C-alpha cells in the first residue's frame, strides 16, 4: 500500500482531498503546517482554529494527523522577501513564494522523511506523465485553477505530488464534503495572505513597512493629493486613493519608490496603464529547461486574468525573457508573476521585473479592441 502525506490546512479543499485518497486505497497521513505565530487583527490565533478543524476532519475520515512548524523558515524565505519587495516598490505574490520555498520544498522533504511515497495537497491542479516527464495541467474547474501559484514546482518533485481534487468542480467538492459529514463542509474559502489569513492589508503591512507619506501627482507633475506610502499601493488601483471630484475615477499609473511619489491619472482606460511587453526574471519551467524560442503561447500576468496570446522571446540580459503580447496589457506589475500555458499545460513562468513603455509615454492611442476584462 502506497503512503501519502497530505498537507491539510483546515479548509474544505484539503479535507475532501484527504477523503478521496483514503477512498482510493492509500495509507493517508494528514500533516498540518504552522508557519505563522501572530494573532489576527481580532485577537484570534487562526492556526490553532485551523488545526482543530484538521483534527476533527481526520477523526471523521479515520486517518492519523500531525503538525509541523516552519515559522522561522517562513519568515526567512517568504515573509522577509515579501517585505523587501514591498519596500522597493514592487507587488510580490507570497502564495507563489510559499509554494516554492515551503510547501513543495521543506514540507515535501518532511513528507518523504515520514516515509511517504507521495505528497498531496488541496490545490486545484492536475498532473500527467507525457513523454516520460511529469507535466502540470490546469484544473477542470477553470474558475478555481491554481496552476498560476504552482508554476515553480519542477518535474522531479511534481512526479511525487498528487492533486486529488483537480478533476472536481467546486460545487461537487462541497457536495462530497456534505455527503460525508466533513466538519469543514460549509467552511468558507480562505482569501487572505498565505498562512497569515484575511487582514486589513494596509494596516497589517504598516506594522512592518512604516507609513511614509508623500505626494500624489499626475504625470504632468500636478500634485493632487497625499499618499501614505508607495508600498501600500499597486498599479491599476482605484480604491483607497482619497481622490474625488467630478469626472472619471483616479487610478494609480506609476510608482517611484526612490522619490516616494505616487502617480495617478483619471480613467480606467488611461494609456499610461497599458504596455505591450514585459521582461521576466527568476525563471522557472516545470521541465527544468528553457523551451525553444521564440515560443507562441498564452500567459497570465496576474491570477484572475484570462490567458493572453503572446510570444516569448530571448533577451540580451542573462536569465531574462521578453514577453510580447498581441494586445496591450493593463497594469502589468513588477513583482507579480507571469505564467505561461500551451493548451491545458502550464509550462512555468517568471517574475515581472520591467515593463515596456506605456502607450502614454509613446504618445500612442489605445486601440478600441482592448478588453478591460483582461
């Protein structure tokens, strides 16, 4: 009998994943990760509550469960990097960092130390062996697909990873949980920072990145307000600017961390928000190899974005790739990841390091065909 250690978060997804593995005949061991010690803004220790849910689910299913702590490792390899990026004016993705450094690295190694043949998680992804190598495939439920967050996992590790719920639609998963009386059946999905939870983000970030007020200016240099620190804002942001008046809404169109200046303009389609290409670094491909270039594929420059047709090109800079999109892209954000797809396969991706000149900087009009849903 094969042994599977499954990462259990206390949520319904990992709960059903554990149930399905047990039904498939595996010897299943639940393993809970504690990566954050601090209480949330309501004074509650969410990790303790989540572990209680893991215990109740495992008792219901009839599998053993344990806890492992990576608090210091999470701080050193995920949260400290998260803070450095924000202080430099970037907008990082902690979920991707956590998957790369903790879940599919330290946690994976811990599972193998426990005698596991496989590590399993409740991610909405699928795997398949093609051409003798493990491939990362999109989930059946496209609204829940999480390959964007898992693109850094390479084939040798992926070959020992199971994603038991990748074939399920979310409503069906909820029905399975209810049918088997899992204690987490009606628990709402977590949407907060990985392992930290749902917070007032600006209030939380201000505990580590002090407020540093500065000017809000238009691109022509007119000061229109004051911001509380460029680290607290992201490109394309509309809410929380404190700017009103008649006319179209204001949006963040650029950040200058060295001068602590936030640039804003009116209009959701302002040409300063759009660019044709980006430069990506910190490259990671599932195969472990750079694909032949140039490569026609699709890409997502943020999680909730529909895939966009593009061409990946070589760059003169070592370790970098240029991604040229077929249509202008809105609010391409340094620090976020761009992830590449060929059909249902996730090839890998990289971190956005630089964005091409905006349509405003080039003096170009924005094509009417641009879809704001991108």
